[in-house]
C-alpha cells in the first residue's frame, strides 16, 4: 500500500512517483523483501521487491540464452506418414509460410518467435552485466527501455499452446514426434516470465545517472523543488 | 486500497510534472508544450500519450475491418490427391470438437474468436467512455484495460497453429496444407489490437473523474 500525497506526511523520505495508469502522485514506502506496492487509487502494481533483483535474473537470463539457441537450432516436430518423413524447426515454419506467399504473416511469426525473444534475452543480459559495475553508462537506460518493449512480443507461452493444438490436429493424419526444440520452447515459456518477476527495474534505474548536461531538456524533480512549487 | 481515503487525489499532470513512461522518474518538463526527453532514460516525455484517442480509434477501426475477413475466409486449405477442403476458424473449432478434444476446441474458440471480439468491444467502450467524459466506474474500467493488455497476445494462437501445421504437413503429392488468406487478416487483427491497447492512455479514464471532482469544488 502506498501513501497518497499528504495522507502520511511522516513517510516523506521516499521519492515521489506517479502511478503509470492513473497518474496519482504518491510515495512508495520501503518495501519488505517480496513485498509489492499498489497504487492507492487504481490498484496498479507500482513496485515490487524481489529477493535478489540482479543475481537471480542474471542466472535465469544466461539459462534462457542457452535454451534459446537450442530452441531455434534443433528440430521442433517430426512427422512420418506412409514411409515419408518430414521435420521442421521454428525458423523453418516461418520460412515455409514465406514461400507460400504469406510474407507478412511469416514476418510477424518470425518476429514473435525469434527476433523479439532474442533481442529481449540479449538486451536483458547486457543490462544485467552493465549493472555489475556501476555507474551504468547512459545508454544502459536506452538498452533497458528497448528490452522492456520487446517483452510482450516474446510469445513462447502462446506458441507452446499453438504447437500443442497443431500436434493434436496433425496427429490424426500421421504420427508425430516431438523434437528437442519443443521442450526447449516449453522451458522458455516459463523462463521469460520468471526473469521479469525476479527482476526489479528500479535497481537498474538507481544506477543510471541523470543527464546533467545543458542538452537535457527536462530535469528530475527534486524534493525541495517540488515543495517550492507551492503544492 | 488503504484504509484512510486519499484526502484529495493529486495527479502529476495537475502539478505540471510528468512521470516517464519507461523509467517512472518524475520529471519537470522543460516547456509545457514541448516536454522533451527524460533526463534519465532518454524516453520521450508526454503528459498523456500523444493523440491517444485518435490513434487508438484508427487502430481499432482498422482491426474491426480486418476481423470480418479473418473469420469469413479460410484459415488453411488441406489438399490430398483425392480431395481438397478449406477450413475457417470456426470450422477448425468444430473439427477439434468433433474429433473429441473439446478442451482444445474451447481454448481455440476463446483465444481466436471471443478474445479478439471482446478486445475490440472493450476498447470501443473505453474510448467512448473517455470521450463522453464518463465519471464513474473508474476501477472497473481500469481493470478492463488491464485485462485487454494481458490477454491480447493469446489471440496469436491460431496464427502459430496454422504456421506449424503448414510447415509440418508437406508430403507432396500425398498431402499438403496451404495457409489461407484469413491468416494474414487474423495476424493483423492481433497486432493492431495489441498496438491499440498500447496507444490507449489509461490515465484518461481517471482524468475525467478528476475533472468532475474539480467542478464540485
């Protein structure tokens, strides 16, 4: 629970922040480990404090990177019917769609299945490694921003279910066997959300210095600054 | 949420402050008309997402238009040497149901028919309620918005199903599956509604409530 501005003037040691969903100004109290703060008005999750916000995500991200390589290189599904065998990989699936003339759909599938998760893993790894030696350079913020944008487009969870449905549909026509990539994808469907849950972006932002050059067009709100403005 | 009711809701915008959408830093804009960039992460600062309503309307209307061919045209065509037949989304659901896997039929029905339609209706409702300045039901609307954001990506399900069936079943000349024209429309619907959910600014929901509060004073 947070303090809406003015409700508890004692807890003013924490910086002010605004809820991303309803713009209410409030202060987040110091959180206990595994604690979570919700907006006082709309209930949007403002901040959470995982037990180890940098080490655990780093371990998970390295694992995810290895599993990702396995998932896109090995065979996903094999099919045999009347003495013929065919198998496909994730990229092969998108490529087949491309060859059938569905170029836009193939590009969307490729983006959700390979490009977005790949970028997400690489950028997350970069951010976490940068955070190991503070201060984080200014472009670290840029990297994290792109990383967070890639996250909703990494759809391994949806894809796993999609392949399950495809398997059941095809299983009635021919015998299908699951490849290593299918298991790898199942693991990634769990790993990617796990990285986001164990990761605390606030820890990184704390290490990113604010730009103080004259080029900075806006400036961070200092406490004194805010009080002086007469609210 | 908390036991003590907020004395008076004060938003960052009312104080002339902007919360960076990326790093959540509270920043004072350089100029009210041209807020500039976040001093910490370099993201663009905006009081409210720019032209949020117009952009979201455009995306929602485009998605609604694509939703029709996505459901009417065939998703995929199966060709064997004896016959060839095409399936629409509903055809696929019926096929799954008939072949006994009704839990999967239900998942596909929910993910590819009900979720996109529900999303479109929810977004149109949110847009209309904000435009009309509807004051009440903020909590319900905020929850609706969060749900739209959360479930949006699951409609991608059928696109993946078609992709992998097409990739797998290529046993020419015995049997082959081709993607139908609906796949493109369907994928476009999903992407457009996902972007629409991102361009819609949930803070607008609460702004109309705050305006009413001010009029009471």
